[in-house]
C-alpha cells in the first residue's frame, strides 16, 4: 500500500513538473538532412516500405522477439506503417527505414516507438532482416536515433526493451553505449509465450560512443 501510494505521488509530481515546463511541440518534423553515418541513412518510414517490411516480418527471430503478430498480413503492415505516419503529426513516435548509404538497399526498421515529449523520454525499437545482419545497421540506427533524441528533441532518457535471450540485440545495446538497468521477469507475453525482458537505458548526461 505504501509503495503504491508513493508511486501515485511521484506520478502526480511528474505531471505537475511537465506542466510547468515549456510546452513541447505537438508534432515532429523529420530530420533534415536525414540522419546518417558512413554506412546507413534513416529515411522516414512510409507505405512505400510495405513490401520490404512485410518480407522482414516473416523472419523467425522477428516473430519470436517482437510484438508483430506471427500471422501478420499485408493489411496489418499497412496499419502498422500508418501508425508511424500518424506519429509525426501527434508526436507519439518517429519511424524510419534503414537504408544502405551506398546501394540504398533496405536494411531494416528503426524507431522511437514510444515518445513522451512532455516527460522528455522515449523507447527505441528496431528490426533487421537476416540478409542485413552483421553490417552494423542496428547499432548505427540506435546511435543515430539516440543522438537525435537528445540533441534535437531535448529528451533526457531513452531505453531499449530486449528479450533476455536475444543475444544479438543485447550486443547492439552494449555497442550503442546503453547500460543495463535490470530485468523484468516474465513481463513479455505473446501468443501464449512469456519471457523476461531486459531494460537498457541511455541518459542525455551519459557519454555516448563516438
């Protein structure tokens, strides 16, 4: 009871603090020029990416480690992309396709999947198809989104939620300079299966990898 009461008091205080701050923008503008490093570029995620996105979600690891339904059809992909298109208007999320800088090939999806501008925090997610793995696409995308979130959106905290058995994504978090906060036991639930989730975070005050 005391723990719950403390959480409620903290929530009220957080909301008051948010109201006292300068109101953040209610909509987002895509970065201009696009975010990129020496290998990849992040383009705004649109319906034009539908075929690549549909092919990507057929991968067994995507079905295992993400909330995308295992039987996702093209109508679902259209709605999914539509959420990110709407996210620019209401400031709730920011989705990107990962493109190879040289060949312009589709290398995956990355996004601030949950963006809370008033609270100055968000959560990053990403998916990379098998043929694009091992090329630094996921790590590069996380690093680009992290710097953009801190430098341009004024965020103070970003986090990743990773299945505790997803070794490849754990390595991405480490290489991107995130720190392990802890493990939420049996919090992930999808299609009858439960799993532990690691929470990794990066703060604006942290020193990010070059």
